[in-house]
């Protein structure tokens, strides 16, 4: 399966990459935020960067722009819904812009292989979408910068996100994508950045943050059911919240012994300031759940990827990626 990677991308993809993807007869299209960025963020004007050491320390000691010590969730599988969210970091591509960029890529592919072949190609390809975290972390939960928490209660904000997400998912369907894995939001109240705020007792997650996510995650699962009623649609929901929650509740089972702080960061829980250039990270990275103030380690990404590919309906509903690819 070839990969066309979309997060933050302007979709000016090289001819060689397009040839490789077309020959493979299917592609993995990725739409998302920093949780699945492979380095496109390097090319936009933003202060949210990871193109410096020690990011990438476990990928040949080379920073690639991935917000992790190593591979991301989609790396392993392959082997902001709101336009304003995160704007305080500088440039970023919202889901709406990523969809527009995707249309540009489709124009390139249509020229190469023709419209009929493109229709078949897209129907066999898989799209992974990872959105929503930024709309909470870098919008709703930042009342000093954004007004969303004053204008919407938890239910209203979650439903507003779902309505905008549904519109873009329908656009992708109408453009020809049929197989999609849509990831839910993980327990944001457990990331080092939130724990460092001191709103919870030591060793505890910030329950008030986790509680606001239910509307979005439950609504996303219902949205998957609605999408699957459309002709040819094969859409799954990835239960990120449940999978990460199980790791945090039973860390030793998965080989982890540090769950409350980042491997690389400064301040309380190594999460008040995220990983800085040439900072010395922890040496036992495989035992940490979190790499920096916001993002999981490669070890966690590997678990999430396996669950998305092979997991039961509790992890990937109503089917996993392996089952998705067997459906004609």
C-alpha cells in the first residue's frame, strides 16, 4: 500500500510518489494533526516544531518533524476541525484546508490514470483521520486566548465539532473515498501538559478535561454508523480513549512504568514546557507512555496501531483495518 500523507500538506506531490502509489493500486491517505505528522509541519511558519533533536532520536538519531521519539501511529499502520484552533502557534492546515489540498492531489491523479481508474483506486484506498484534540487543547481549554468555552457549553461545543466534521467527511466520500478509519480523542486530561496545570491530585488525571470529550467521541461513533449506510462506505471508529485509558490503568501489562510525565520536557510532570532543542530525554523511552507534553511515545503508537489493524470492535468499530481491506 502506498502512502499519500496529508497533515498540513499543500499536496504538491512529486510525480515519482504518484507513480509509486498508482502502481500499488491503493493508497493510505492520512488527514490529521501533530499526532500523525511526518514532517510537513517543517514547511510552514509555526512555532510548534519538532524538527530538532531529540525528536526522532529513535529514527536513526535524526529529527524528521514527527512529534515523537520515533514512529507515529500511521508509520506503523503502513509498514483541528476548526480553522482557528492552534492559530497562536502560527500557520497550520485545518481539516477544511486539507480537504481542499486533497482535491488538488486528485486532479494530478486523474490526469495520470483517468477518471474511471481513479474511482476504483480511491474505493480500494484507506483514509485515516485524526482530528479533534487540537480543538480542545488549543481552543476550548484555552479561555485566555479563545472564546469558545464562553460561547458554548461542553455539549454544544462537541456537537458543533461533529457537525463540521460530518460535513468534511461527506465531502471526502463524495470525492470518492470509501474506506476510512476515524480516530476518537484520547484522554487529554492525562497528558503531561494537563497534569502539570495542578488541577488534579498527584498521580491523577484531570477528570474535568476528560469529561468534556464524551460528546465528541460518542457522537463520532454514531457518525460512523450513519456513514456506513451510504453505498460502498466502509468506515470504522478508532477508540483511542479506551485504548490509551487501558494502558494508563494497567501500565505494567504493556511494559510501562512512567505514565504521569513526559520523557522529554521541563517543569512539573516534564509537561509545563515541551521538549526543547538538544534537551536530554529519558533513556528508558520504551517504559514511558508520553514522549513530550502532548504526544505518546513510539511504544504507545505501536500498540494503538496494532489495535486499529487487528483489534476487536471495542478498539475498532465495527471492524478493524484488516477486516476493512477484505470487504469488497
